[in-house]
C-alpha cells in the first residue's frame, strides 16, 4: 500500500505546540487501542529550568497496546535527532499511557527556537514528536502549582535504593544518574526501595480526598535490556515505617525480586506516585522516577560429579 504522511494532533495526551508528524501504512494513530499490534507515540509532558541554567524536557509515551510489551532497540526505529540518537529513552515499552518516564537535559545555550525530536516506528507507524521550550509547556514537576488542602504545596516522593544512598525527588529519571547493581542469569536479585513523602494532596478542584489510596504506590518495570526480565511483583506494596495518613509525613519500604533471562546490560525503571495518583492527577507533579542499571553475568558452568 502507498505510504502517507499526515500532520495532525496525535491524541489529547500527545499534543505539542510544534505538532506531530505521522508516517503511516494502513494503520493511522487515530485507531482505537488493541491488545497487540498498536503503535506507540512519544508524549511531551513539558520542560523546566535547572539551577545551573540548563533546561530539561520531561517525556513519556502512549502505547495503543493494552497488553503487549514491545522492545524497540536504539536505531532507525527509536531515535532522537538531531545529534545523538540515544538520549536515554526506553527501549522496552509498557502498555497504555506512561507519564514522564525519563528526562533529556539540554545546555543553557539551547534557545527557545531550537528543537529536538523523538521518533518511534512501531507496527508500521512512525511518530515523531518535537520538543522545544514553548512557554505553554513550562512546568514545575518538583512542586505542585496549587496549594494543598492544608495551604502547603505538594512535593514528589523521595526515592532511595539504599537507606544511605542517593535521593531521587521528582520525575527526573536519566541513565546518567542510574544506581548500579550486578546480578546473574536466572538468579533472583533483590531490589529494595525506600520512599519518603510529605503526604500532601492537590487536585484540580481543590477538594479533599474521600477515600485515600496508600501514601506512596510503586510501579517497577523493565526499561532496557537484551532479554526477558521477570519481577516477583511489579507493584510492590510499601511497608509503612512512619505516618500513613493524609497530612502525616510518610516513610516506607518495599521489596521485589528481579530475574534476568540473558546476560547483558539492563535498566530497571521505578515510578513512585503519591496521593495525587498516576500522572499527578492532571498536573505535571508530583511523582518520582528512578533507574537501576544492572550488569547481568552468565549463570556459569554447571558442576559435574566424579569419582
């Protein structure tokens, strides 16, 4: 069939000021979600300035697959341009909408007129989304833009992968700050996660929560890697160490085990949501992301018996 190029708004969640360019063969991005065989669209969540003068783009994606998890290696089908095609984006894609999975930081000299684009080709559909510093997409992911019910401002949870290890506040996952681990094929690796949160809540209406979820909820997933990754629990429950109610500062710990099917370099992605829920309840705040880089070695020779 002839290939067509269509310039259109991809979906409500993927609108960007620069528009979206879609190259499709038979399957257009407007088709409804399906279990398998759907396309994947990058999503521009927004951008923010850093204290050192650099600028950061917050990026997610929308998979039209409701069940299939899809691997797209870095290359012609998963690339940034111009410049380095690998800007730390995922190569393993989960079903449905995934908010603010990673960040790309550009130099302070990067101007409002400059753009970078992320292109994905999945199921015969190529989607390219540009990112640039439009005032309409300026966000504050490290603090809510409206007051919580107690008059304060909601902050994202703080993630740690060791009680005394680096702290990760906000949706700022990047391979450059990934925590390092080692593991062996077919041998479960324990992944422990600590989280602290201010237990505040903000919403578009400013109304209080009627039924409060847990103060912090976790989602753990494969982000990159050559083989299968199996988790004992992709949504491990937090054990409360302090607090536990709305407005009470909270601390908790959770654990899951991770098993790798092949040797190689992997990344594990962790998202922590607070009371605001998935995607910050419509605001570009207040969830936190972190990456764990795992070097997986072979299982080694099997011992043999003898006389």
